[in-house]
């Protein structure tokens, strides 16, 4: 039960983190104003930290899925 709740929480968090990323252009992000370029070049510290947090949450999400799969297999 706990891993199912963790999967829901990590899924929602991962969705929010991905949506917070700045659009790189050429995709659906252009439709919502993500295609506007700012005058500041490169990525900021906040964007790099957001990238790192997104990767960590993605790895945790993957680990929870693997654990849930193993629990279902050996039940």
C-alpha cells in the first residue's frame, strides 16, 4: 500500500517538475508562450537545480515501479 501511494506522489511531483521546465522551442511549449527567448543566455542555477531534482525524482519513480513489480511477482 505504501509503495502505491509513493508512486502516486512521485508521479504527480514528476509531472509538475517537467511542466516547470523552460521550453526549448519548436514544440508544444510554443503554443503556451514558451517560445519567447529571454535576453539572458545559458541556463541559470535555478534551472540546473530543477534539472537535478527532476532526474532524482525520475529515478525514485523508476525504483518504486521496480519494487511494486517485484512485490506483485512474489505475492
